[in-house]
């Protein structure tokens, strides 16, 4: 057992000692719903980037390479100045949704390099321009561009030309649970010497300004003479206790308060008597603007910066600064030397990942997987959101406008979260999204199964799940409808962890038994076992916005919503079967979900008075169907991921069911006798000597027809995965419906539609999460009903291979996104990234990928669901013991 595995063994609690400190600080707190106290719900405008350095946040903090305790009391982050910027570089800059021609978009370059699950070792790299950062230019030029234009990126401005930047690497290494060594190294890659100021900052989250707790923590300089060279700052906090920050060398120490600069924002007349003269931006005013009296001369406050000045860093030269954060209460062991801690933890990190990766994993795939896992670790963020308090406001602040009480998330007043949660993206999605998180957990289970299970359960706890059983969608609208992938993810995590944690399985199934009726009662309007779903996460995949209400009397029967519910039933069935092996009471639960699955699968072929099925015999594909009030049905002639997802409604019935689960077995036998005409359509058996039975939403004829399109390179099969819209729609699709002309076409890159703000596109690109579902479904089918059968891949090639091999080859195409090509560049690298050793060394994990060439698109640090590539690498043959 590796040292990191030993630490994990005793860390099955969010407040376990080794989990107490981690990179839990958000990359962006401004522009979030939590900080929005407006009447109109415009979070981007209420607290914009230009206010972030002036205003104290209410619900969290942000910073570069941020580190904090699990409760977010004390934070540590990096600030930089190149001598030219108009402000300290304290946080990542990006465009808001209204500013970007393709929605919100971060305009920085950084990479998560390493990260262990207990955060015993972590490293992070930021690329800092030596020229003045072009804030205004990026906003202006992107504002002049339309949705058909490329985004204007930082590399387009020329500030990084000639490698005129510093690569700044931050390392966290724990000597003990409450002892963190922080090393910051900056390397000048440019051709000339350049100045650099390094200012790691430490501050307490402001909890005293809201009228709820007036206890104020304190940081102060320790003037007692010490034996070591350096500067020491001490601190105390009512909850955290006593802390010490010791910096090597002789940095200048600047103190201020983590409080809003009211005068700068609202004028001198807005400053009440007794308000601090040293607010949050005092360090910025002292360093960048040369205000000698900006910081507190008494050397005390709630925020402190350690200021190292390097007048000229020569080309190729590196400079390093170090500081050490230690809890003083309960620290029993003496501190190990700084260098020894960093060296040992780095070696343990290597040892840990060597044991995690499959034997024979190549160096390139190992690098990709480790970077994906590092992104998942750095993507854990402390999420504080008490919805009733947020809606009502704080006693120490002006009351919020009354419109808030009927606005966003007003119906989710049970939500009170104060947890470290896996976020989809550090900057563009610094909030949890439940279906995204489910995919993160599948990858996380390979390195930290306890955390993966805890995250899945957290979304189902009473302070997150709605009393009616709905799972919260995402911060911008908890009431939106995301696909129910929790059961699929729960089974994956359980199996990756060795099929042994029955307690987890039982807990998650019990919670999902509350979620299932919400879907049945709210999203099956006619009680027909065909589901309406709505948005379902695939933003602009359809001819119109599926999240908007339809005219009275109309409903959209959705192939994907129905497929999701079939998958829901099958995963609940499989988990109930597993539990029934030790507790017979679960046998009847398994039967219940089998019955419901069969009803859904049968209903897919019969909708409306004119019997318009989700399946189109002529097109040989599944489609959404719009049903009018009189029952007239119109099938949407779109070939998209919507019609592929029914393939994922598949599960195996293990051989042991026949002699271990009598209730389920009796129902199987009785149903096949009563409905012999449907038995082989829904309950497939293999007649080539394999006794495994396969439950499938699609019959054999439909399965082969859909897979034929799936593996067609002129339709869904791309060089690097499965497209979300068939390339057969390259020339566009026109539909006249109810007096309105609707259109859609295959767009392999950025969206050309303003639907959902234009910052996401399902009209052609490759998305890893749905690819993971399809690969898993092909393997499941190929191991049972499809065992011994072959498929043509690519369609029309004349090359026939086993179904499981087709799954393997799709997975290999997905992993190939991240592998270096002959020119050293990875297909997944966004087009705006320059080529060269300094860029090509770093894999990027984008939100989605170009449907033709694989280049990265959308959010650029999506080591949430895109970290599934690590799952593919760690489990190249799928999960065992299914």
C-alpha cells in the first residue's frame, strides 16, 4: 500500500485531518449567483470583475492556486505584478456571458500539473504575460465580434509573442495534516530580462460584516526574534484556532482588512464612521499605485501579503520563494525540513499514480491521466450557499429587493450547503451541476472512491435534494431538469471500488427511490411511460429550445428523456439485484424496476392517437415527437444524440439471479410466457452458447440500424469519438411546423445559434460524458446478447469486428484526442494555443471537441466530465464484475 493510500484509509470523512486543507478556493467568486443580490438576477453585472478586488465576498473567496481549510476560514493565494499591469494579478480574468461573442470565456492560460486525493502534494502552473495585461482590448474586440466569428483570445493580442511570459509554478506539499509547505517558482521564458513581483497573500474570509457573527479574526506580525531567517505572521480565529505563516528570506509584509472599499465604489459619503482605512485593495494600491500609506503600519489585519521584488529576472532564469502555513493547536510532531517534505511528497505522488494506472500504460497516456486527475483535485471547491439566508439578506446589510423572494431558486429554501464539491470547471463553472458531478465521480473513483461516493450521496441529502425528490440541477436554476445519470454513476463507482461497499449502494438506492417518483409524476404528463424531460443538458441539440414552455396542449415526447428513464430503471434494477443477494427484501424492489423498464421500452413504439412512434422505420432512428392537444403527433426529423441514447438502455441479468432471486425469476418466467411476442425484443438471449440475458430498450433490428449510423463516418463516427449531431445534416435541415420555419445544421465547432447564450454546442461536437455512456452500452451488449456477433466499423468499410472491440476502438479514438501527434501537438489542443515545446507539453481538457478535427472548444479547463479520459485509460476494458 502506498503512502497516499495509507492516508486515504483514514480519511473517510470530509473533515478528516488529511482532507482539512486543500485547493478548495474558487478560481472565480465574482459573477456567481451566490454573490448576486440584485432584483433582476443579473449575477454577471451585480458583482463584475472590476469590483472583485474592491468588494468583500459574502459566500466564498477566489484566487490563483488558492488553498484553504475545509471550512474556508483561512485562505492562501498567489498575487503577481509584472510592473506594467494596472492592477495586481490576484484572480483569473474572463468575459462574462453578455461580453463574449460565444458566451463567458476565460482569457488566461494555466494547467493543473499534479494532485493527490488528500492534497498531500499538488502543483499548478500559470502563464503570466510580461507586457501589460490587455483587459480593455479583450472586452472591446470580443464585443465587436458576432456569433459567426472566432473568439478573440489572449494569444491574439500579441502579449505572449516571443515567449515573453513567466511560467509560475505553485507547489503545495503537506508535512503533516496541518502543515503546508508552499513553493512558488517563476521562470522567464522571454528573450529579455523582465521585472517580477511575487506576492502570496493570506486572508480570513469575511464573516464579521453580515451581522451574524461579530467575532473578528486577526493576523499580526510576530516581532519575537527567531533562530531562522525569515518573516513570521501569526493568526487566530475563533473556529480555526491559532495559525502561523512563515516566509523565507526578507519579503516586505503588507497588512490590510478583507473588507469592501466603500469609498472607491460608492464615494466618500458612503463610508460609515469607524470603517477601516485599509480595505481589501490596499495591497494593490501599495504595490501597483505606489501609495506608501495604503497598508496598515501597525502590521495587523485580516489580510496580509508577502512582497518579494525581483527587479530583473534574466532570460531562462528562475526565482523561487517559499512560505509555510501551520496550525499551532494540536500540532504534535516537529516540522520536517521544507526540502525534505517537498521531495518526499513528490515521490509519493509518483508512487501513488504508478499503482493507480493499469499495467502497461504508456508514458503519454499516463501523463494524460495524471493531468486529468490533477484537474479533478484542483476542481474541488468549497461551496457555501444557504438559500433562505441568501434570499432574505443579512441583518447587517440592506435588505435585498423583494423580487428575489419569487425569483431564482426561491423554491429551494431547504438548500444549505457548506461542502467541498467537485466542480465542472474552475472558472466557467465554479458551481456544482448534479449530472456533471456524476460523471466526475466515475473518474474520481479510480483514485478516491470514498470522495466519489460521498459526492453522489451529497446530492441526495436532505439539504440538497428537494423534498419532492428532485435533484438540484445547477446554481443558475436548481429547478432545471438534468438527465438522471446518478444511478449509472453510482453503479460504476461501486464496481470500480471492487463491488464491496454495500452500505453505499443501499444508501444511494434508498435516496434514488425518492428521486424516481419525481420523474414519473412530473415528467410523464399522460402516464404513458414516455417522458418529456425538457432541457436535459443538451442545450441546442433540437430545432427549438426544449426548456421553454410549449403552447397550451402541446407536449414534446422525448427519445432521450425516455431513454434516460429506461437507463434509470435498469441501473436501479441492477443495484437492487446486487443488494438482494444479502437481503431478500430487495428482490421485490428489483422486480418493481423490471416492470417499469418493460413498460417504458414497450411504450417507445406507441405515442398519440395516430400512433407515431419515437422509432421511425423509414429513417431507422429514434426521434423526439411533438404531440398536439388533439393527439396529432409530428416526429422531429433530426438525427442526433437524442436518438442514440436509447442504445444506453441496456443491462445484463447475471446468471446467479435464476437461483438467488426467486421473486424476480418468477416474474421473468411468467412475463415471457404471457408476452412471447415481446420476449426477444426486450429480453435478449444469446443462442451461441452464452447464457447471459440482456435487457434492452431497443430490439435487435433497431439496435443494428442505430449502431450502423453510430459507426458511419459520414454520420456520427468522428476521428476522435462520437458526434452529438449527425454529419448528414451538414447542409442543414428545414422544418415547417405550426406556421413557423425551423432549421438546424451540423456545426462541428462553436455554436452558430444564440440558443442558451451561444456558449455551448450540441450540434456536432464530441462530448465525453455521452460517449462514455455509449461505449459502456456497447460493451454491455457485446458481452451478452451480442457475444459472438460482429458490426461493421466504419460502416461501409467491409471490416467486421466484435461489438466489444468496436467499443474499445471508439474509446481509443476518444483517448487519442489527448495524445501527441507526429508534430508534437495534441488534437484536443484549442486552436488558439500556439505550437511549440512550452505549449505542446501540456494536455488541455476542454468542455467539448470539434466534430471533425477534435480541437478543444468551450470551457478550457473542463477536468470535470472531460476527466473521463482518465477512466478510459485506467479501465480500458470497462469496469469489472458487472
